[in-house]
C-alpha cells in the first residue's frame, strides 16, 4: 500500500506555510490598528516589511517561507535547500518571539496595545517556529521512511 504523496515530510511544508498566513495577516492588521511598530514610537508602515512589529514578523520571512516550502516539494538539492530555508525561518521565529519579546512589549505598551495580544502572538510564533524547524529536520532527513523499506522488500525477488 503506497502512502499518499501529501503525507511525505517535504510535502507537508507548503500546507504548514499556507496555514500560517492568517497569523501574519492578523498581526499586520493589529499593528496598523494599534499603531505598533518595531520599537516604542515605531511606525508599522515603515517597520513591517523588514523589521517587523511587536505583533507581526518582518513580511520578508513569510514570503521566504512560502517560496522555500514550494521549492521543498521538488526533488534533489533544491528540495533540500528549500527545506533548510524553512528551518531557518522557523529558527528566526523562535529567536524573534523570545529574544525580542522585551522590546516588543515596550513597543506595545508605548502604542497602547494590549500586552496580552503581544504575548499571545509571541507564543503562536514560538510554536510555529518550533513546528517549522521540526518539519524541516524531518524533511531533510536522508533515512527512508517505513513505506520505502516495505516497497524495497516487495520488489526484491524471492530466492
């Protein structure tokens, strides 16, 4: 019995990336609604693309995530490179949601944004980052899964 290709680890990266997009949209919308930038007194219109805000990551990271997850669906070294970039984006989410949290809280307080929203979004990004890093490691693993071993045994002639 063959498994569905969508269940292979590299195939899972793009659906994960797409499922993450509403988090980015909500964070960006809240950044503009509350006027929260990357630092106290920051401007979300100037900060969102490359620096991010207290409520949203830099927008180049989700774009890189989508591109890399799409590339990971191919074969060979491009798939490995795409899977690796997905892992790096995951690590960036982990780092940004933990190391930058004090600055994010200061920016949220200065703009009058609820601190709980900032903490909640940081927790979501930490979990997404951990999931992306884990999925990337599984996708770049060279070990064949059990379905490959079963197919190999079935294809070998009986002696």
